[in-house]
């Protein structure tokens, strides 16, 4: 039961059932309710940790797909090493292009010459600073990369929502409700 609302609903149902026991003293009811709250809090903590790990795994996997360099799964170790060396050289060339205009010129050149590694390095350099026009230009002819980027953006957004003020507030309110406050 990973959903906080399900955990809260189950806790509330158990508390209601305990409150309905006419043959128990209030002290006995309070002890049982405390045990139910403790169990619900433990389930909620486990669910939160599991969800956090799943979010982080989705982010890491989608990030690898977007920022991965070697597309050929049949490449040998030596070939992969050569590809990475070439990519590092391309990335160094791209890092010299400071402005979005220079990056755009590089991407145009990469597309014209068929230099896929330099194009990928340009794409990667455009992501973090948010040069969306360059990102879109790169992805426009690469549907597989576009799908990977969509998954990556969704994973980033999911992590930001969970760790942002709204996510933290929701967690705090759920914890408060689980503790019967």
C-alpha cells in the first residue's frame, strides 16, 4: 500500500473501528489507536522512501538515455573508448562556443557535415542552460532522442515537485493526519 491516501484511509477506518468498541476503556482505545498510528507512520515512511528511490532511478535512467554518448550497443570496449575520446574532443570544441548563437552555428554545421558526435555535444551543452531553441532543433530530426528527452523532463519535474514546497507541504500534512492531529 504505497499511496499515502490509502494508508490514511486504512488508518482512519481502523481508528473508527477502535472507537466503536463499547467494551474498551478510553485508555485502551488510546493505546490501540497509538499502535495503529505507529503502523501507519511506518508504512508511510516506507512508501515515501520507495517512491523517492523510484523517482531517483527514473531520473538517473532517463538522464543516461539523454546524455549517453555511445548509441551502438554492439560496440566493443575499444570502440567505445574511441567514441568517448572523440566525444570529449567534440565537447571541448563546443565549450569554446560561449553564446547560444555560436552553439546554433555549430549545430547547423554539425547537421550539414553529418558530425553526429559534435551535434550531440552541442545538444548536451544546450540542455542545462536552457537553450530550448537549440534543444528543439536537435530533437526535431531525432524522434528517439526526443522521446528520451520527454522522459527525462518528466522525471526532472517529478523530482522537483516531490522536493518542492508543495510536495513538502503535502508530506507534512499527511504526516500530521496520520498522527491524528
